[in-house]
């Protein structure tokens, strides 16, 4: 698939945007951004809407209309084992089958940067999609499943590590560091926190998707900031945002360093498609989230 191409020369509101996975951290942020822009929306999520129950295909077909823009966010993530992989593939099969039976105006799939093979050079949409994790395998497989089932306008968004105030996973990184610092608890790093990664604000992903929806953009685009920062620097930054500065310390690392300690990205495709769009620098996004987090 090529990088983003706009089917609408000028922004145009679709009749409706259906967000599958609207109850989650990312899906909910997307839904709220679309609503704030005045778009008609429908949010689908568990338990009322479950892709893993009998009849899910018929339920999704009934929920869709030919004039809809459909955003597929729903996933069990991160994928940690083969059982989770198979569940996510079942979900992808339900969506693909439903879209084959009930085509829509535009489909947007929220994938992951995990589909890319590691590289010492900044990764782009042209980089090799050769995942080294079950999580990446899942997303790449679902990209192909939906693309095969749905021949119409299709967009793949591949975010890197996502941070934001309401993240529920509390995984290693800025979201956990911020909460530990707010609670006055020390931050313990894997190793010395020396690995460097790209982090993107959840609000930026939602804004990017809004623009893709309005211009009915098709192709592949990475949702990445273009900045790499060490986990040590993230932790020290979070520690400095609260009245009681907590300690940041290393710990013995178990296993190899993920991605050989360095995973850079180039945001050039998103910026070329939307010249007035800018990703939030990690310091600004993290400072904003820290300011909204009350010390405990």
C-alpha cells in the first residue's frame, strides 16, 4: 500500500463514523475527538458488543451502513502468548467477514509499529514489515485480513508507544513513571533505563485520525513523534514534576534489551500529508499529563 493519499481534496464530514473499541483508552480518545469536531459517531465496545461471541458477524453487519467510515481499534493487547494471538485473529476474522458482507465508505485500522523489523535507521512506512513479536504478528495479520476482505478505501495507522493521562495499562514507561512519581514512590528502571524509544501522545493519534477521516485518506501512516528518549530521561523528568522528588534507580536487567536499545522513527509521511499538523514533543505531552495528575 502507498503512503497517504487524499480522496477528498478538502476536508469533508462523513455521514457517520463507527468506532469499534470505543470503550478503550485509544478508542475512547478517538471517539471524543471526532465528537468534538462535530462528527456523527457510533461507539461499539464490550460487553454490549463482543467480537468473540457467537453471532458477532451478524451483529457487526447490522451495526454498519454503506455510508459509514469504520475505525477498527478493538484488540486484546499487548499480545503475550499464542492464545491471545488466536483471539485477536478471531476478532480480525469477524471484522473482515462483516465488511465483506456489508461494505462501508472507508475503513481505518489502528495497527502498531511492532510490525516493523528493527533498524538502526529511522523507520518509515517503506520499512520492512517483519515483526519480531506476537503482538506485531497479530497486527500485521489483521492488516492483511481486513485488506483482503475489504476492497474499498482502506487506511492503516501504525502508532508507536502511546502515553496519556487515562492510560489503563500502567505499563513500563511514562504512564507508570508519572503515577509512581505522583504517589511518592521510587521509580525502578529495567537495567539503567538506557534504551531509547519513540513515544506519541494519545491526543495526537486521535487528531491524525480525525484528519484521515475528513480527507478520506488511504494508505499507511505511522503515528510517531520522531523523537527518541531514554527511559531514564523519562523517569527523571516525571520525578521532577511533583513536589516530593522520588528516587530513580536501576535494577538488574533480565533478558536482552528490547529492540537492541534503539528504535527511531521518521514522522515525515504524516507531516507531508497534513502540513499544518505537528506531533507533541514528549516533554510537553508528559508535562501536561503530570500537571493533571494529583499527588497522592
